[in-house]
C-alpha cells in the first residue's frame, strides 16, 4: 500500500486483486490531522472506491485510487460557497 502526505492528510492507496476474477479493485484510506503525533485520526476508513470499475492491472487500480484520494482531500479544503 502506497502512502503519501498531502498537507495535513495522509493517504494510503492500493490495488487489490479481486478473488475469482482477472480484475483489480482500487482501495483508499485517509487519515486527518491529530493533536497527538503518535495517533492517526482516520477520516475515511479503508474501503474500495470506484466500485463499478474492474481494473486490468494493479498499477491501474493504484493510480485510480490515488487520484480519488487526492480529489477527496482537495474537496475537503475547498471553501463552501456563501
């Protein structure tokens, strides 16, 4: 599972082989800021994203998972319209 820091958030993403299939699924987990540096605060628990898509390779699934995770973090930082 790859891990990346984006601002105050830590994202983990990976491609997971789907049993009894040739496909791969995209999985994401996101941790947010925590007042305790020894404790990660989960804001999006580990789960499959892009659930309607079966990817051909682990790398394709991982790239899709990363894009979704980055979009989710960026969306949290967007100001809400007045």
